[in-house]
């Protein structure tokens, strides 16, 4: 490629970048997306917090239940919440809960029922632990009356949980793979759709205002297309990297280092396929814009492009069970940019498969870029009426 061609393409790309950086809608949507990602990372970490701590007052009769609840809360497991329970003695439950530090008071009524006294409500975790402790103590009493040995009582009240044997265990991951797929899938869908429509709208606005005739007089049509695609690709990739980086910085700031490590491992594949997928479709978005003679016609000329963006998103979200269909879609050019990284995330793809799928997408991108360039060249200067595909193809061959 000659230096003059490189300079012209760079000039057009720089113009596209400058326009986007001055676009208030683009800036606002990027900031909103960054804020949403940061909030999604930070808020759960804040809500998760440390193990809750409760002070529980107990009468002498309910002390066994209170101590058992404290032991169960400290041990956790069996589906019960973890909690640190401090037990204090009290003869009057109502007087005990007058102290704001006391979450609840335990006592036993005349028929042996455990009573939980509180001012305006009992924390859910504490109520669950007291209920489990009450059932455990009752079972111990009944078992002792039946003459069971201490070991038999322990086996009855604290059974050994079932052991889980996994034939093909997957590594523990702080974020479910399905959630990672949804997040990256939505970013791909949102970014490609947003920038694609922006490319088509930019082309048709240049046509309707006849600015394109001035641009073509200075820059060959195919170089103009290359610069337009390159500039938008740079901005799209920059937006995605900014959003992912903001999320990772938020996770790092909240001490969620394991999330950062997990996302970094898979984000490279998503970004690589994103670039190829964007380049594969960007020229066709420009063609969709060039076929229209005014902005009102974009809805019909971009319909198939919108479908081409939606199909990969919904395929990656809805088809998450490994099977022949998922494997086939991970090599199909339109769905591969999301489906193959999704298979990498879930550990279903062999080491060579992403490279093979990337080659398929790259070859398809080269073919579609060539087709798109010819159609664009044959339609972008037709400012009088909507251009048909056949006419654009024929005119592109003469351009």
C-alpha cells in the first residue's frame, strides 16, 4: 500500500473518530454503560459484606437452644447461613430486647415451645438458625429418651452430608460462565448494532447532503470506505476495552481479584472475535446506508443487518448446552464471534478450535469486505433514488 493511500485512509478514519468524540449521544451512552458495569461489580461486593453478628439474650431454659444456634451459625453448611452469635443471659426477654444491641431473646414457655422475642422483627438468618437449633435439640431429647447412644444421637441430629463425585470437574469460578457469556454477548450486540447504524446513517446523510461527491473527488471510493470502517472499528474497540477495563478496575478495587483473573483469561478471545466480527459486518452496514437515498429508508435497508447482529446474541444466550448445533454455530461466520468464545468460557472447546473458527471468520470477513466495497462503490454516488442490489453490483464493477 502506498504512503498516499495510507495517509488518505488514516485521514478519513481520523475524521470518523473526531465526529464520534464530539457526539454527545455516543459519550453519554459510553458513560452510562461504564457506570452500569462498575455498579454491577461494586454493589454485590458491598452487599455481600462480612459474616453477620448477632447478640441473643437467653433464659436458662433456652440456653441449650441458643448455644446450639451459635454452633450451627459458626459451622455453616447444610444450606444454613453463617453467623456469629453471642449469647448473653437474661431472665426477662422483653427487658433484654430493650437493649438495641440485642437482636432477639430466647425463652421456653410452659408447654416447652421455644419463644423468640424481638422488638419489630427477627433477622432472617437468625430466625433460620434458631429454628434449626430448636429442631436439633428436640431430636436430641427424643433420641435420649429412646435410649440411643451419644453416637446414634449425633448421627441422627448431625448426619454426614452426601459426598459429590464429579467425573469431569470444572475449576471453581467466582462468576458463573453463563453470566460472563451474557455480559460479553450484550456488549457485542450493543456495540455492533450502535456503530453499525451510525455507519449507515453517516453514509446516507453524506449522500443526501451531497457531501459524498466532494469526498469522492478527493478520496477514491474504496479508500473512503476503508477509512470509515477503520475509524469506527477503532472507536468500537476502544469503547469495549474502556467498559471491560472499568469493570475490572472496579473488581480490583473491591478486592475481587479472582474475578479479574477469570475475565482476563477469556476477554482476549472475546475481543479478538469482536474485532473480526465487526470488520466482517461493518462494510455491509455501509452498503445498507449507501443503498438508501434518505434517512427514512434506513429502516428497510438495514433490516437484514439488524437480524445478522441479533442472531449471534440470542444464539449464545439461548444455546448453552454443548451439542452438535452449538459446535456447528461456533464455526458459522455470523455466530462464531460469540459462540466460540462462549464455548471457551465453559471449557467445551479444544485448544485448536478458537484458532480454526477465527480463520473461518477472517476469511469470511475478507470476502464480505470485497463484496461490500463493490456494492458501496456502485451505490454511494446514486443520490436520486434508492439503489437495488443488482444495480449496485453492476455499477460497482465499472467503478
